[in-house]
C-alpha cells in the first residue's frame, strides 16, 4: 500500500469528539440512530469510515445522510449510502459499530489500523463523499463533526446541504454514473426535480386535469423540496403543502407525518379542517422517504392507503402496461413485502403475482426486489419503490412495438423508469407515481381503496430495558428468544378469528414492536395489547406500571 493513515490528524481531531463513556452505539436498520446530543463522536468516526469505504471502492463517491427520519425531533442519526445509491453493504455495518464503540482516541486509531489491514483498503486511493442533512436542530453541529472526520482523513467532500434522504441517494448514483451509459441524471437537487417533473408531465399528458393534492410535510425537509417540486410541476399538479413549520421547535413529526398516520390510523389533527371529503391527501415523514395516502368518504370517515395499497395499485398498473406493450411473458413483475404487510394485501397480491416476505428494513426489500425483472417493494409504513433490472431497461429500449397502442404503453414504461427513484423509497417520487396511476385509471381514493379490504390491525410499542434479547426467525414472523415466548403468543393467536401477531425489536427506536391483526377490529386491538402484555411481563416490567390496555 502506497500510503498510511494520517494518524496525527486523526488523533488531533478525534480528541475534539470523545465518545461518551456510558453509551453503546449500534448501526441498525437505518444506520446509527439515537438522541442527537450524544452522536458527536459517531459523526466524526462515520466521516472517517465513509472515506475508507470510498477508498475501498476505488474512489467511488459514498453518501452520508444525517437524519432520524420518522423519529422524534430530539433524535438524530446517520447512514451511509453505497455507490449505486443503495444502503451500505451489510458486512460494513459491523465495522461501523466497532469503530463507533472504540472507547478512546487510541482505541479508535488501533481499530482503524486493524480494519484497514483486514479489509485490504488501499490508502493511496482517493476518497470522495457527498453528504446532506434534514432539518433537525441538532443537524448543523453534527455536520461539523462529520466534516472533521472528512478533514482528518483527507476526503474530497461535497456538501449537498439540507435535502431529503432520497435526494441524497439520487445524488450518489448520479455522481457515480456520470459520463457512463448508465447515467442516472444531472447530479444536483435541481437535476432530480427536473428529471421527475419532466417524466411526470409526459406520463399525464392528454389526461384530464388532476385535482390539487393535500400534502402533510411532517414539518420536515419535505416542505422545502416539496415546494421546489411544486414550482416545477406548475399547473400539471398543484401541491397544497401543509405542516411546513420547519423552524418551530418540537413540530417535526409531531401529530403529523406518515408514521403518525400509519400508527394511529387517523388524519393529522392539523388537516381536520383542510381535507375535504373525496379529496386526496398524503403524509410524508421527516426526511421524505415514506408516504401514506388517505381520503375522507362522503360521511367524513377517514380511510388510509398505506404502503400495501400503494404496492397493489402500482404493481397492477405496471403489469397492465407490460401486457399492453406486447411484453407479456417476457418481463416478470414481482412483489416484496415484510411481516407488517396486511394479510388482506398479501392474499390479493399472492393470487396475482410472485411475492416474497423479508425482514424489515429497506435494504432487505431492495435486495430481494433486485431478483425480479421489475420488483415492486413497499413496507406497509409507506417506504418503498420499484426496481427495473438492467436487462429489463435494455429490453424496454430495444423492443419494437407492433401497434400504436403498444408504442404508447412502451413509452409509459420508459417514462416510469425516469419518474421512479430506483435508489431507495422516495415519498415525492412515489407520490408522483401514484398520481400517474390514478390519472390513467381515473381512480379516486375510493376506487383505489376497493382493490382489496384491509384486515383490522394494531401496532403497539413496548418500552423494554434491553431490546436485543428479542431474536427472530422466518422473516421476523417468529421469536426464537426469549425462550418460550413464541409458544405463548401462538396459544393466544389461536383464540382469535383470522388472528396473526408477531413481535420484533425495533432497529430505530429503543422499543419492541408488536403487530396483530384479526377479522374484527376489537379483536385485533385486544390481541395486540395482550401480546404486548406478554412481552411486558417477560422482560420483568413493574406490574404496578403495566399499561392499563395491556389487559
Ligand atoms: C427505517 C427503515 C425502514 C423501517 C423503519 C422502521 O425507516 O428504513 O425500512 O421500516 O425504519 O424500522 P424499525 O421497526 O426497525 O424501527 P425510516 O423512515 O425511519 O428511515
């Protein structure tokens, strides 16, 4: 190896970012995520790690996003993005965790040294990174710590400012494909907005005018990028942005946003006097990578259209287009879900398409979706996208349509490949995709909702002292630890008609999540709370503090 680690610079700057002694950090479902005010040392070290990842990959640009997405405002986090815009390779998550937990500067330098040797990192290679943050108040200080990490190791770093997580993923891919035949787009936020809005306009050309769309921006960064997107769309689609208070302390994700809607299964109170019966509304989350739609029926009753409904709508549309383009049998569309997918959606989709269930976390869904010609993946929480394999993309560009109808459908498919952010789930791109499908099908929320009926379900969080004692198998549908708990859950589930329930540790919050569904609403609620009660008792929760609803 031609050069060595710049140990002196790393030591000097690392001393300014000491690791808090009583904390263990873990690179989880979506990177490091915890209270923003304890993440300083993690940011510095992630800066160094991102540069090493780039060197390992021959100077390809690595992305770093500072966000805690749907978490409350006091939390923050950081995740790395690999060169094609996808999540960091799983093997490196362990290295990230090790480096973050080195107790002192000396230990950190030793760990780095050992890591460079075992991972065979050629330090003479260039290091290139692009980084961004969301609107969290802890963001600027964490960015400063991250920049120290880049400086310490001498990385070439590009600041993409305050933007959404999906824009950062887009940028990584756009930068790394620049000048190649896979060029993904112009490597700027403006390039992203141009790409999406141009494709959208082509896809809805000639369709009746689309009524305005109400958007809950979760008081997060989606408000900023959503406004810019609205300017690009002009009259094609009027975006009515709400919950845009990015500077109001405590407002982020509070009683609004995709996670609030999905978990509480109701309209954000701030939209109560905004959304009219029949009108379409949607909620983004804090960094605009999740999306949940909804509408009020004639009686003013709330109906949610979550990630499962999005998958069903989008997959059916794409299948239809492939048939109309004369590509039936040549391009296989498949679905990827997690255990959280509503039983109603799984039944509906499995009757029509190949389907796979994987563990929670976009990285798992993404990889599984890559095995299909066109892979549609959505988590029920509204996080997802559609992937077109490179064979499929080539097929689309070389296919010779034999009728004008085939040619139109083919063009629509090609434009969809431009509209969809294929690097990661993207609320704004997904929103445009949904608007395209609704416009093509002349669907209102009601018609979309009628594709299948959701089983009543309930998601409950149980705060536990140590979530890592909960271990799962079978795509998180069964617990293997603590011993005996799964048998108790099974015994309970059998007593409920259409009952299904599972328990898993969250990868982003210090809680265990309990999901339950049943044929009847009250039974789904009861099952969820009773399973939560089992979990609470299992971890030795204080009986006096047992939440009343845990029966
Ligand atoms: C992240 C992941 C998602 C996952 C969610 C919740 O979302 O990217 O794939 O579904 O966390 O994970 P858990 O149940 O393990 O806490 P986001 O939007 O917060 O980045």
